[in-house]
C-alpha cells in the first residue's frame, strides 16, 4: 500500500480526489473479499466463548460455581479490549496507513488465538515462573491456565476489534463517496453475521468434538499424526492458519493501494484517557453480564438484586471522559477531533446508531426470556430445549439483519441514505409494535419469527447508510477515527440496553406480582397460594416482556429524529461539510 502523506485538512477544506482510480474492479473486490475473512473470524470469537465456557472450566478441572466471577472475564475482557482497540486503532490507521494497521491487527489476533490454544503449555509455564520468581507464590496450575486463556482472549480482541474499523476505512479508500455504500455494507454484514453465529458455531463444534473427538484422533493417528482429540482449543487453533493465510495474501493484495495519511503524533495521553473511560463505562454498566448466560427471569432477577450498575465506575467514567474532552480540546493533533461532532451528518448518525444498538439488544434479550418462561417445567432438559428453540428464533432476527445490510447499500444509492435509514427504522418499529401487542403465552413461534424477521431486516437496512454517511462526511485522513466511532456507538447502545432493561423488567415484575398478591384470599391453603403465585408470576412475566418490546417502539420513534438529519445523497466530488 502506498501511503500518501497529507496534512490533515481544516474543517473548511472540502475537496476529495479519488486516489485509487487506477485499481480494477476485480482487484477492489479481491481486497474486500480478503478483508472480510478476519472481520468474520474475529467477530465470531466475540460470542463463541459463551457456548464453550462450561467446557473450558470442565477441561481445566475448575469448579464452575465458585469460579464464575473469574471466568466471566473471558467474556468481559474480550468485550473491553474489543471496544478499546476500536477507539485507538482507528486513529492509528489514519496515521500509519491501512495496510500497516490492518496487518498489525491481524498479527495480534493470530498471536492471541495461538496463546489461547496453547494456554495449558507455554503461557501457563511462563505465568507460573513469574509467580514463583517475582511474587514468591505457588499458584494452582489450572487457575493459571484460566488466567492464561483470559490474557489470550484480550490479545485476540485487541486485534479483532481494531480490524473492523480499519477495514471500513480501507474499503472506503477504494471507492469514491457515491460508490462506498456496498463495500461498507459487506463489512457490516460480515461483522454482524460473525458475532450472531459465534454462539451457535461454538456450541455445535464442541458437541461434535465430544461425540467424534476420539474417532478423529484415531483417524489422524492412522495418517501418522500423533495429535490429541479435538476439543475447545481446536476452535482457536483453526484461527491460526486462516489468519496466517489472510496475512500473507493481504501483503500482496494491498501493494500499490494508496491511502492518505494524517500528519501529527499519536496522542498517547488521550488514548489512555479514552481507554480508561471506556473500561469504567463498560464494566460500570454491567459489561460482565452475558445475555446468553442468563435467559430466564429468575436468573436475571438474581443479577438485578445484585444491581447491574456500579455507580463508582460510572462516575469515574464520566470524570475521565470530561478530562479526555478537555485534553483533546487543547491538542494540536488530538486522538479524537471534536469538531467532527459539529458536522450534522456525523452527530445524527452517531446518535441514530446508539439507539439502533439499544434496539438490537432489546430484541436479543426479549426472545430468550419469553421462550424460557414458556418452558413446560424447570428441569434441565426442558431449559435446554427452550434454549435451543430460543437460539433458532433469534436466528430469524440476526441472520436477516446481516443479509439486509446488502440491500441497504443498494437502496442507499437509489433512494438515499436518509430515506433508507428511515425505512429500516420504520420496519423495525412495526416489528416491535406487532410483537409487543400480540406476543402472549400461546403465540405460535412461526408468527414470532415473522415479527423478528421484520425487526432484523429493518435494523439491517440501517448498517450501510449510517456507516457510509459518517465516512463520507469526514476528510480522507480521518476515516479510521470515523469508522471506529460508528461501531463504538452501536456497541455502547447494546451495553446500555442490558442493565437498563434488566432493571426495568424486574422493578415492573415485582410491582405487578405484589399488586396481584394483594387480591389473594386470606383463607387459601398453602398449595393454592403456591399455585396462584406461579400463575401470577407467569402472567406478569409475559406482560413485562410485551412492555419491553413496546419500549422498542418508543426507542425506534426516538431514532427517527436524528435520522431525519442525515444527508440523503452524497455529493460525488467532496465530503459533506454541513456543520451546526
């Protein structure tokens, strides 16, 4: 990749000259296809751990009930590093070029995957040596292996999280503004599809390895390969050759691809401040809450009783964010150029994407809650069947969402960015309205899937236009930062939705149950009180879930307001500079 050094233009500078017009269309799509591989694999690993976590703990001989707090960092650590790396590497790619930034991210992901796959070997030995030599301790080796897996997951996420915004900026460099939507839509689709399928992929593969692992080991032995039976570690080993292949191919594919780079130094203080602020915010909002791990009302009620919020961390996040903004305002070459938010298109797209993220998580939480509430009994087998049905139902939301990002790109070119976004939000609103007003204890799952598909298609239609609007609204030397901001806002919306909806659900549920119990006859026998309590809890739970879905209508209507401020059509010769 040829880096074209360009001093960062002022806010009034508008001309954008195509820099990769010499590339053939086939070459551009080859680059996009190669970019999509690490985007997809990295996003799969965002959610894969939720399916294989019990298997990890069992294989390490670690009691699940007493170590869930530590094990939760397999999820939280990845989410934190994923979010922080998005914020930092966008600016890094603007300074050093997409090729270098992309390859660094990919290398981090490969190293992290290798570290997780071999955590019981060299990483554990290294940590044990450090503990004995420098700390004077003799820790349990299985606990050290769990710590090694967590460290590997963080390394993975530092690469995987940064790959997505760097990829968005990279594909934006390949096309002029009026042709970017399709490329941006492909990246958004693969990112969404990856984390959507991660849980399913992990569960299916671990189950397959449990059933066929020994047969696979014997087959490999017959070929002269003395390898252990595949298990959860194999899922991370698979990433290594795929990553290396993509790394080598990208070195050659990006030769001759030009990219304007921004002048200035990397704002290390700003990077540390925003990283600390995001860390406090994500954990403070309950970032260690795993949605797929608590899909019943009882489980979420236990989380609510412990409070999903950490007020101290939230206050720390607010303080750090304030310091960050003051620091950035005084820097000649800031981590985040605050005047970007003076652009109407940027501010409107960011707020819209925050609300889109909230809507997405609202749908992902509501479905498992209702399906588990409708389970025939509380046995492990019944809950397992309910979880399987919930996963299938959720796929009718998530897969259409990923696929709809492609027609969303096409529609953006036909009816404009604003109209496409408004249409998508309107479809999602109609889906939430139908589900909130019709879902009951006996609602057929086929009908539920149709409503979820409507929501998924609606949300999916917004991916390409929102991302493209922001990328087109900034100068070429700021596309990395802009791409990162788009993604961070969606993830923050999802993060905010979990604790806020959990708190609402159970404050409302407790109120409805208490209100109903006041009507119980004083002369009822204990058995009758128990039977009526179960009925009240069930009916109140269904009502609360319906209310949560109707809240989606309200959030969707709010999302329409900033979406109205989006630019509808992008001028072909220069990025939008409409400031407010």
